[in-house]
């Protein structure tokens, strides 16, 4: 926490150009519907609704045959199910936790009567009943021992048209030569978990991928490395071919040698750069493209048939924030890719204020498009057809736990000692912790110490230390509110 203070002060005073963190991500976004009303804007031909504002850390989604939305929440270790909107008010009719106790589940896939879940260190599956949205058996791991240390621990899965389940795994670092051959790759395996193999390499952090309905090609987003300036390297969209190498860590963008690992490299590395695949589209540097979804429903406006939507999560390693929106990609008759804004307003360019961070996208057969926002803990629904009102929506507020907090005073005293030993007060004088009880349960708050958002470091607290800190912080907030 002391290190976080040093980083924060240094950034605020301009000692580290290029760092511009959305600090609300570190502490939980402190949004207010009245303040941010009317921020979000949408492409013509669509209307926008807030489907749920009670899905903290919402990441990748799947839509069931009956229209329910499954959402992975990695930092809570759970999958939630949001019932379809049957009463026409634009919001999910109900919401419940489908399965919990998982290890940072990030992505989902529905195949036949199975729900597949990509955890940070493996993949499991469980029989799933589409008729009532319930589990029909026991959860079992089918892929184990995936590396999840370092920076990019998320795993993304999707069923390919060839009957293989595809799996991406990001790098452990900003830039390095990996010792684990499965990192910075896309892999695939059979639906029963067998025959796991590496499919493509040199992909620093391909969080999202999907197949084009037009030609069946596999496309993947990739996040470029940091610390090479505001405008380089670009983030990438790559057309993925089996056995190909995509540049990282030796090259960036269009085979530009990396200053750390590509410049003055030995001949075999130079040859590898020369033979590497180049991106088919370049996003702006540090935009952090995550989920990508090709639109398949015939209900979409004609211009969006077979277009791809991409969630730009937004920059942190940049003097002025950029990204924070959903864009659409359109392939013209020559194969060139044209980009347009699709859903924007998550970033106020005048004040650099962040209201949300799009993470992933899902579409159902009726043309409903669901967009997750892990910053605001929200799911938005976009539907074809002009809205009767302005196409804006208020950014959601956080909902708190549904039962009173049971503070353990002994644990709180121990947490206070840790807080003082780490001199956390110096940091949080600049980054005040507010409304924790509205945003977290005690367990959820404790779990945040395991997966802090960069640049906040992971101190490796034990379970008892995490619990103690959570009880202290909650107790302090309650006492302050009673004064």
C-alpha cells in the first residue's frame, strides 16, 4: 500500500509520464446515477438499456437457449445467471449465483448440454439444463495445471467450428521470454479435455477471439506492451492461423523489432521476426481491446451483418486516457477493415473522468447484444431498433450486500495493526476508501487483496491477514458513519 502511495503521488506530479490510471478501478468505482445520467451514446439504429447494475467485476458472458445471460465474475470466484427480461422493463427479471468457489473464472462456453468454465489455472465443465437455467450435475475439471502467475492470468475459451475448444492464455509479464510454452498463446483441446495443444504463439494477451461468419477465419484481439510511449505499439487484431507466430516479445505491430528483445537480436530471432504474422488491423496504442463478437443474428441492421464488435477496455499507460468504448469493425469488398464507434461515453474527454470499462460482448439469436462493464459492475443490453427516447443510459450504482455485516472485533484489531505496519494511511489519505459496505461483502473485500488491479501490488497476504484487513476496514467505515 505504501508503494501504491508512492506511485500515485509520482503520477500526480508527472514523474512517470504515460501513467494515467482510472483510480476508481483500484478502489471500486464510486458512481452515481444522477451525476452520470446521459453519458452513454449509441450508434443509430439501436436502443440501449441497463440490464443489470449488480454484477461486480462482470467479464465474459454466454446466453442460454432460453435467453438467460451467464456472467463470469473472476474476483468473486463465481458465475451469475441473469434471467431474461420477460416483463419488458429492460432489466433482468431475476439474478442469482449459479456456481461459486471457483478460481478466478473469466470465460464461459455452452456446448451441447455442458457449461464450460475457464478458471485461471484450468478448465472445468458441468451439465447444464437450458430449460430452467440450473446445473444438472457435478462440476469437474477437465484441463488442469495451467499457469496463472504474473500479469495476465485470465483464460478465455470458445468452441470453434471445427469441434475443438479454443483457449487463450496471456503472458506473465509486460515483455519477456516465457519459460512456460503455454503462456502468450492460443491453445485448443477436445471437448472432453483431451489432446491439449498449442495452436498459435507470440500473442502477448489475446483476451478475446471469435470466428467470422463470412469466411470462418479466427480473429483475436491482442494487447500491446507498455512503456514505449503514448502512441506505440498499437494493440492488434490478428487473423489466427495454426502454427503461426505473431511477434511478441521480439516485435511489435508490423514487425518492428522490440527495443528490449528484438533490436540487435541473434540471427535466429531476426528470422523469426521476419517470418512473423502482422496484424490485420491496428487499434490505437493502449486501448486494451478485450472481447470481440461477430454479429450473426439476421435481426441486426444490414450494415452490421457479419460486423464484429470489440470492447476497448481503456488505457492506463498513457498521458491522456483513450479507449473506453465499444467499436464496430466492418470488412469491405477488398478485405480492408473500417472501424466506427458503436457505444461510447464511458470516458469524458474533457475531464478524463471514467464512468465504465467495456470488457466483453455476447449476442443472442434475437439480436440482443449484451455488453459487460467490469468497472461499474454492469451489463448493458443493446437492441436493434430506434429508441423512443434519447439513446442514453445512466451509468449504474453499486448494490451492497443483502445482509448486515458481522464484524469480528478481534480480527479488526489485528487488521488495524497490519494497516499501521504498512503505513496504509499515507496512501489512502490521497485515495480514500469509501462505501466499502455498499460494494463488497467481507469475503469479497478480503478477496480483492489477491487480485489487485495494477499498479497496486500484490502483497501476498495470508488468508487470516486478508480477513483481518477486511474486518478492520469495514469496522472503521461503520464507526465513521455512526459519528
